[in-house]
């Protein structure tokens, strides 16, 4: 098939252009172009990673400044982990709750000796323009049993 009549050009590019031009989302075409590592295209370690932890970390620090590094690390671990015995719908509901309500972290004492009970927000719902949204086309994802390459995935990220 010629590039003029490719699936990306005929099917995926139109909605990606809408998100990019009308809604001001960022767009990445990842098929055979993604590089891996913290400084790679999307910051993924490998194809098994579906949460862009580089962007998650940036959003946590921006929306919840001045916490110790370990608080951010624990929040990322909490957000990316799941119970393998849970059904997919249950996992999705738990992640949705973390996005809506924030990630509750362990209390700690700040430099003044005050106890801080952090609940880290992932999305700024009051000021949507503070968020970074991303459309990724043809992202390769390796599961435990097989691999997939969805046409388009929308992400809330941070840049």
C-alpha cells in the first residue's frame, strides 16, 4: 500500500489532526519511530510500560510541589501497580479513583516538624490549560501473553 493510502493517513491522521489543531493536544506517531529510555520519545523503558512515568512524575511535581522525592516515587509506584487477581474493570475503577481524588500518600514530617498528609493530584481539573494532553498513534504494547498496537490512544501527560 502506498503511503498516500496508508491506514494512518486515511483513518488515524484525521482524528489526530482534530485533537492537535482544535483541542491543542500534542500528537506522536510511534510506529517504528519510538526510542526507549528516560530521554526516549515517550520516556518508556520498554514496550511493556503503558503509563508514561516521565510525564506522570512531572505532573505530580508541578501540581504538588515541595514534597520529598520518595513521596513522588511512592505515588508513581501506587499508580502503576495493580493486583493481578483483579478484573480489568476493577483495576480501571481504582485508577480512575486515583485520577479523580488524588493519590493518598503516607504522612511525613516536614522540616518544621509538621505532619504532612499528602494527597497528590494527577490532573488539574480547576485549570485544564495547565494539563498536557497527548495523542499517540500506533503505540506498540507488549502484554504478558501477546502484543498489541492500538491505532490511537489519548493520554493526559505533562510537558
